[in-house]
């Protein structure tokens, strides 16, 4: 049953009076009236907009404390993170970003199969109540509504489906693997991107490197796996046509899927990651052939790990920044801001060595 706010106050005050006497009742009355008045005032100030929820309006109009504190408490984000975003995006967009990162995440799978097999796989899952919706940018990608049921299913275990956000799939599209290419997947982890490269260019020679043996053990790129430190590259000069470095990062772009990230990190970590990313790029750079490509990606949208890093590289190395996804996004870099794209926060740069 819906009750008016004033009705709710009246009942709460009555209840407090019975339990705590007149002082308790006055206290509850004061708190609730102030809260309701502030919320209602705020709502009355602007034209109703269905895309802006009541809480958003309350936060943007509440100036009773420093604004960064207001967002930090209201949306549960560390203050240093909010301050960063406020400087870059302004008030409205920062709130939208925080609100979006608090939403339940959506998941995407990539299916490696013929069109007929794909139809069968989708039908199999749809019979179990899982909805597959064709993704917006990548051909073989589908948004799904229930992840747990998919990964527990024997069809998933057969290995034709990969859980991989569409933004991460776009990094491989930016590699643009071709027949005959010699490609390095640096920081390959379990090999999700190696598999996608292989799928797109069956005749490419792909090497995968990571320092984590447990991840390499699950990687299917048998025969071409290297356990090693990317910041101290074991590779000879000018041997790869393309290098994809999907570098370790602050991971701010995947807070929806891993909300603990925001409380684990501090601002210094962003700088620490950017120094490690630079060391990795510098160590791999000599191994790209002349006119070869370096594709750099991270699940972050912080400038130190993204554009600023590429600007810094420009002072040392000769390369042209190519648009990584000209047919999809005609931008110099691909930067996914989650509240705008509804994908993970992500960055892709494609550098052509001179
Ligand atoms: C963002 S994850 C890569 C995910 C992977 N590319 C994928 O698509 O599933 C970063 C990876 O870097 C690896 N890593 C971190 N520091 C490294 C280093 N110094 N040398 C090699 N690998 C490293 C981690 O083990 C982790 O697998």
C-alpha cells in the first residue's frame, strides 16, 4: 500500500511516543520532517525527468556538506575517487558515473561456432530461461541475463563460449589479426584474448606470455605459452607484427563486477600502475617490427593509465596513433565510460611503429 510521506511521519511519531515518550517522539518527528522536506523541496525545484531518479536529485541539490562528501556517502565511493571524477567530468556526470557503477552488472559472452551451431547453443540456453541478446558492436558477442546458469552448463564447459565484456572483445578487433601475422598476447592471463585472436585469424602465429603459472595452465594456446615478466621482456628485436598488451591496471572500469576494487585502491595505486604499464611497453617496444602495431588496452579510464601514458611515450618513440576502431568509433582512442557505453570502462590505443 502506498502512503503519503506525512502519513508515514505521523505513524512513526505515534509509535516513538508509545515506546520512548514525548522526547523520543519529538526527535523522530524532527528528523523525518527535515528529511522529507529536503527531498520534496528538491523534487519540486526541477521538471520531472524519468531518467533522473529521486536520489540523484536529492544528492545534486544537497549542499549541506562538501559536495564530494555528499556523493561519496550517498553513492558509497571513496572521496579521493569522487574528487578526481568531479575535476574531470563535473557534478552531474560524476553522479551518473557513480550511480551506474553501483548497478547490477550485465554480462557478455562470445560464441565461437558456426551460425547453425550458434543458433543451437542459444536455443539450448533459451529453453532454460536465459536470454541472449545480440551485442551492439561485435558479431559473435551476446549480452546474457544470467551468468551463473551459463557457466554451470555442460555446453559452456565444452568451450565454445567465453565470458568476455564487449569492450574487452573490441581490443582484439583493434589488433585486426591477419593471416601470417606473428602476434604476441602480452599479459594473456587465461587466454581469453588469445582465443579470440586465433578465432579471427586461424593462420596467425600467436605467442602468449604471463607471469602467473596458474593462469597459463588454463590457457589453451598450447605450445606457444611463455611464463615471464613482461617488464623484462625475453623477446628478440623486431619479431612481432603485432603486440597486444592488455596490461594490469587500477581496474576502475570493472567496479560494477568487482565493487571491492574501490575500497582496495588508493590514489597512489593509479600512479604505481601507470609506471608499471610504462615499464611493460618500453620493454616490449623493441620487439615490434618496423611498421608493426602495438595495441595497448586497460580496463580503466584514468588519464595516467591511458591518454597521458601514450603522450609520455611519444616523447621517446616514433609512432603514429591510429584509430583503433574506425568502423565503429571514429576516435583516436577508444575510451569507454561505463555510464555512457553501458560496457566496462575501457581504453584501447593502436600505435603504428615508425
Ligand atoms: C588485465 S589481466 C589480463 C587479462 C587477459 N589479457 C584476458 O584477456 O583475460 C593482466 C594480467 O597481467 C598479468 N601480469 C601482471 N604483471 C605481469 C608481469 N610483470 N609480467 C607478466 N604478466 C603480468 C597478470 O597475471 C594478469 O593475468
